[in-house]
């Protein structure tokens, strides 16, 4: 148990659906991250929020929309996704609010997304 | 070419063997992370180091800054060590990840 909880664990959606991924951290951390892990590829940073402000958007298509309503919660809203968006989406948090941080990241278990 | 290269990509060994996983990076870094990812998908941070050597239980991580190389060692390996081990280089634009080493320890 890392203190970072993601829901749902698995999600199957059609290309016309709208869905949201949720991440909650119980660690009192100040920064939260969304990563994408595709098969046989390295983890890719998508978004970083520090003290509830977005500080990094790594050229992510607009069909992915993040939301950080408070320091403990992070959402990733999905709409009109493509099959190539199928991947494991991982949330992480860190105590240090600065980006980039040299502190350890604490990861959730991820949401395995399949887009049909 | 990925800026962080890991070897081997896959490794199968017998229980009790000494395991070494290597990580090379091509640019200057401020720190090097080693992460463990189990089949369920969750990732655990094992080490973060910027010089020398760190040890935690049966795991040892070393880094040579001049050679831009880090190694993760597992002593007395056990089937529960089976996982994907990922190294990540911390730079000014964030973390750059390797593709991971898939380790299987057979009983």
C-alpha cells in the first residue's frame, strides 16, 4: 500500500464514450502526476500538478483533460479516445512541490484502459 | 534511441542466484531512481541515489557518475522478487525512464 489509490483498476470504453480516472493520495503530498505506460514503451509523463496548479503538460492531446480540485485528488477526464490510447495510466505523488523533483515518487496501482 | 538504456530486457534465474540489472544514461543527471513494478501494475520506488551505493535488505544499488552507469543487485533472489525493474534518470525536464527489465525467479 503506497498511499496512492486509483480507480477504476480496469476500464473498457468505446471511442465515443466519456469517462474519468480518479486518483487520491493520503500522504499529504503537494504534487501529483499522471503517467502513461504503453506496452513495451517507457513511462511517459502526461501532466504535473503542484499545489493544485498545473505546471507541466507534456504535449498531451486535448482528448485527455486533467483536473485537480484539491491537493489530495487528481482526475483524468477522457473523451473521444483512440485505440492507440489503450495503456496503463499511473498516478503518482511527491511531497516536494517543485518540478522536477529529486524526491521519491509514490505510485498508485494504475488503471488499465482499453479503447475499442 | 532512448536516453536511458537497461540491460538485460529479460532475465530468468533460479532462486538463490545473485542478480544484476544495468542502467546506462547518456546525459547528465541529478539523481537516478530504481523502481519495481509487480504484475498488478503498481510501482514502488526502491532507491534514489546520486552517488555511491545504497542498500536495503537484499537489494543494493550503485551508481558511477563518471561512467553514467548504475546497477541494481539482488542477493539470494527469491520468486517474490519477480517483477519489472525500471531505472529513471532525473534531469531538469523531469524523469526519463528506461523500458524496464523483466525478471523471473524460478523456485
